[in-house]
């Protein structure tokens, strides 16, 4: 009986929503909810602890995209392997690329790590630059404005509400940014390694130094030779921290930690990637806390 009531309640919310929004990742859902408030019904296509590069385009996801008024993606090629089939098979003319129902948030970000040349010999690289910009909390206010503008375009009757919600979010977010900046001040210049170049925007923002990656090339599993060379480099550079993401195997990171004396930490990259990161603010709280812990 309780399950039936919850289904009915969810259906009522869907029918009453002014705009039905499908988003690729949980951080976008969290931000869109802050801006859209009661006027949006949000469907998140991927989970926070999934590898964001590889999501299976299941029929259930096609159905969710087919009923959306607005599709918001991370962009910068992060969804290139799974989003185009969803859009194509949804037969939803409202959310096709180039329409007002399609929003690519990477268009509002200055991407870093743009490759000089694109070649499969360099691994699974992103031609437009590093797509993992959401690890930098300073980018969120800009994205909030972009989402508010698009919601206002689609739903002009509630435009003032979207803009007001975005302003409220940004005001509160500024307080968080000050708090995180203060907490990170003590680890500026800290040397570390990461599995994949997932946290480059976070590292750049807070002046942390990555001396290498566990994967030798993007998307390539670490070899024994590369692992041993990395351990040697870490000892020479006095590297004390290893950032392990939630979706790659931690086996190599643990081996490196044992041999190098560096500390391995599990670092979330998205909302719900780990239990503590249950909101957008808590995502960065967790990232900051884990990097700064003794």
C-alpha cells in the first residue's frame, strides 16, 4: 500500500511540473533542483558512483529522455559514448542538439587540458579538453545562471522564480567557497597522484600538484612497469597522497600506497559517489575534508 501511495505521489509531481528535465549526472540534478524548485521534475540518467564515461543506453533511459522538455548534459565529450543513441532513439524533437530544449553546460566553462593533437595512440582523450570541470566548486554559480536562463526561456511565466532561486543559491554558495578556500589553504603545493585525470580542475583551483597518473594513458589500465616507475617517481618527488576514484579498481592504488608510503584516499567526483556526498555542498565538503585530513 505504501509503495502504491509513493508511486501516485511521484506521478502527481510529474503531471504538475511545469518542465520535465532529464540530466546526465547527479551534480546537474542537484543544481537544477536548486534553480528550478517546485517547477521542475528531474530525471537523472546516470548514478554518482558510475563511471561517467560509460553508461548503458537502456530502454528505460530512452523512455525518460523521450518525455523530457529539457535535456541538460555535462558536455565536452563526456557523454559521447552513450548520450547520442539516447537522443536519437527517444524521437523527442524538443531535446535535439541545437534546440532550446538541449543545454550543454560545458559551453559555459573554460576547459583545460586541451590536447595539441588527437590520436588513439594517446589513449581515450577528449578533443575539447578535460570534461571533469564539475570538481571545481567555483564553476557552479555560472552553471546555475545558465540553467536559470534556459528554464526561463522554456517557461517564461516562472522566469522570475528561476532567477531568484539562482541568486539565492549563489549567495549561499559564496559562503561555502570562502569556507573551502580557508580549509584548503594549508595544503597548497601538496604533491599527489590520481588514477585518472578526474580531479584536475579541483587541483588547479586549490594549487595542488599532480605528478602522475596510475593509468599510463587515459582509459588504459596500468602495467607493472608503469606502476613501478610511478612509485620511483613518487619517492623522488616526496608524494604523500593518492586520489582513488570510486569506479576504478583500487588494487593498484593500494599497492602503490604500500610501496611508496603515500596515503590513499577515496575521492568522490559527483553527488552520491560516496555516502557522505549526498548533496552538492556535501560533495565538496567531502572532497576538502579527505584531502586535508592528516
